[in-house]
C-alpha cells in the first residue's frame, strides 16, 4: 500500500512541509529500516532549515528535491524551521534529521540536549553545505558535523576527487566529478576517525586565500556518539538540486544515516 503525502504547516514555522505517516510505522530512530525504492514509505526524515545568519536562496529548491527523493525512494519528509521540534517525543519519529544550509545559533540549550539524546539513541544526521556554518559555540555539534566552515572563493567550476565508491553516497559518482558550486574551506580537516568520501582538487579551481592544500575534504561520514553522520559541503546553488549526480550523493547520505543503506564509514 502506498501512502500519499499530505501538506501541512509546522506550528510557528510558517513553512509548508510534507508529512506522510504510514499506519503502524515505527516512531523510533531505526537502524534497520529499508528503502523500498517503490515509493512506499518505510521511514521518516526531518529537514531542518532554520537560519540565524546568511540565508541560502537554494533552501526551497532543496526541500522540493528531498521531498521528491522521498516519494521515489520510500521515505516521508517533514520540512520545518521551527526549532521546537527538537524534543525527545518529536525527534523519535525520524530515522534521520537533515540540516539544510542552516546558519548561526539555531537551537537553545534544551533543544541541543534533546538532539544529543537523539543521536546517542542511534539517530542519523545529514549536514548539507552551510550546516557547517552553524552552532560554533556548541562543541558537540562541531564534532557531529565534522568540521566548521572557514570561507569560500567566488562560485566556480571545480573537480571533486571521489575517494571510493563503496558507499551509497559515492556509488553513483565518477572518480573525478567536475561541477559548479560554492566551494567551502574549513577551519580544520576532519578528525582521523572520520572517513572522507571526497576531496577538492585545488589545481582545478582558484581557492584564493581559502586554499587548504592537499587533501581538501568536501564530503565525509562517521559514527558519532552512538549515531551516524554524513556531511557534504556541496549544495549552495539551486541547480545542485536538479543535478542527478548531486542528488545521488545526497540520497546516499540520507539512506546511510537512516539505516536504509550500509554505513561503510570506517576511518580513513
């Protein structure tokens, strides 16, 4: 049986969201959910896009694209900017929480504690682009996202070096992936315990003062404090969310942290 999405407004957010819940669906973060690939809903994903700093114009496009991925690959999507959803009861409904170009301080202390408990209980985290430009004064979050944003040059074409294709987030990508985006540099490289999935080839674009040298990580995944995390520094542009390769990358990350695809994120 397929379940149709219903449109509703998350209280206080002023944002239309998709929330389709199948009768009998588990309301706990599930490590054993499976993607049906048929449009039948098997798990829930929360897309959180609150901003307290720069706001990316691509956020609405990202929400639409993730909703479409959900319809096509068997998960329901709820999109909100209302941080009140960060409580134990509401978070328990989701196999993954995707931070879509969030910026600045977006959660209060109680909401932060609830999200920590969610991850500690086996929940999944996806960070997209400016999710690394978020919550600089919350060290636990810094460990979860893997590295904090430092800066970027002008948007331009660059080549991404995909380290391997053994994960769902990289299986559909070429070894050398040339694309246009806003290319982030980070304050530090991810820790050795984090598996880097892709690097930027700094010879393929002009990083200016934001050069990191070799390697320059741009996407990674790791186990963290009981949960699973995936981050991609890509996704600044609206066009990213119509690009098949980027959507494959993003879908793979969602499926990995939700438990719908193997989580092959050993360090290195």
